[in-house]
């Protein structure tokens, strides 16, 4: 069983005299920075001047600086830029300013696990990864609650890396919900696998396949959209709230029977074999190398595939139907 830490396991005073730099003020960066500040931590923000995130940081009462300035001033450096730019930011701005006893923090292990970032032995390297977007991290914190998070130590130079990581997690409110111990390897590989085979890749292809087959059979695209895409949220909400077993007891018996008897005809042993193959590609670093090369080449395949997806009929139909549902607009 996994080791889970709670409030009583974390000592927030470890952050009392430390400066924390948040590199990247996106959704996760903003959520973490605001929680840390409200927990009494000294927080500085690094963001590119002239960007919407830079302006948001200023509105939130921060004075954003360059990544170099932030890395120089900070004791704990949390890197929350997108995966594909982290190594560049690290090598140019952070690495030259890493002195003995400082700590690097991540919320995803990609760049450490796949050796895009190779930290010196003199610094702590740990991960605190909330299992929810930054906006939810902030909302739960404000409500006196927390979002479950993962914690991992890659390098313990000071002998205090885990205690420091737990203090950071507590400052986010995460220890109120529970912080599960893992490794950079486990977090990275399971995260990529989940995205590729279920949450993003698997779900989107299943939706479009269902839509295409209904259209081929002569059904109206609007009806197909509602049946294979729109109603998916109702099911995923039930699964999130009550588990698969709970969902099955909250949909109609007809739907439940169809689930129990037909699901395995869609996810066959051949599908599982391909999923295992994808996991092997992740574990061996094949996907990471492919994604790094794609970015180095200017993302030709990424942009092509994204454009092709945008032009699918389900996108045009969906845009029209969402206009009929103003309650869905933020």
C-alpha cells in the first residue's frame, strides 16, 4: 500500500525563512503561488513580460521578474512552465544560479525522469504534484480543504528533501486531503500512459469513432453528437463521484446491461495489447524522444494533426450545439 501523509506529518515551519520562486504563472503556477503566499511563504514570480500571465501576476499583487532573477533569489525553485520549455529555462536561467542547499521542485517528472534536466548533486530535487488543475487547488484551499497530491524525492542533498516537500504540500493545503508518496518514474510513466490511452487519446478516438459510425449509418449529426460526446460528462462525473460500480447503479438498467455485456467487445485483448505496447514505448523513452524531436523541428506533425482534428465534422456540429446551451459558457 502507498504511504500517505497528512497535516500531522508535515512541518510548515521549514519554509519560514525560505524564498520560493514560481517559474511560470499559468493556471497551476497561479494556484500554487496564491496558496503559498496565503500560507505565509515568501513567494516571487517569474513570467515573461507582456504576456497575459505576467499581467495576471501583477493584478494578483506580485512583481514578476526574470527566471534568472528568481533563481538567484530563491531557496526553492518550482518549475511550472510547459514540459517542452523547462530544459531551456533551466539551462539558461536556473542552472547557473543553483548553489549548495537550494531545492528544485516540480509538479511533473518528465524532464527529470527523461534526463532533459540534470541537476547538480548539491541540491534537493523533489516533486509535489496536485491531482487537479491550479484553479481547483486554489478553490479547495480557500474553502479550508485540499486537493490530493503526489510527493516524490529524486535527490536528497540536504537530508531534508522529503520534509521540505511535505512542508510545501502543506502550504498548498494538500495534506488536508492526503499526499501519496511515489517516484518521479512512476508519476511520469503513469501520467503519460493515462493521457495517451485513456484520458485524451483513448477517449477522443472513441468519441469520434462513435460519431463517424452513427453518421455513416444515416443518423443526424446533432443526435450523434449528443449521444457520444455531450452525455459523456454525465457519466464521467458519476464515475469520479462514485466509482465505476456507483455509476452502473445510477444509470438505467438498460445502460448498465449494455455496459456489462458490450464493453469488452470494444476494449478487446487486441486493444489491451496495443495499450501495453504504448506503455513500453513510454517506459523506454521512445515517446519522450519523439516529442522532444517534434519540438526541435518546429512541431510539423503536431500542427498537422491538430489542424486535421479541428476540421472534423464533430467540431463544427459541436460548436453550433453549444451555442444552444448558454449554461455551459464560463
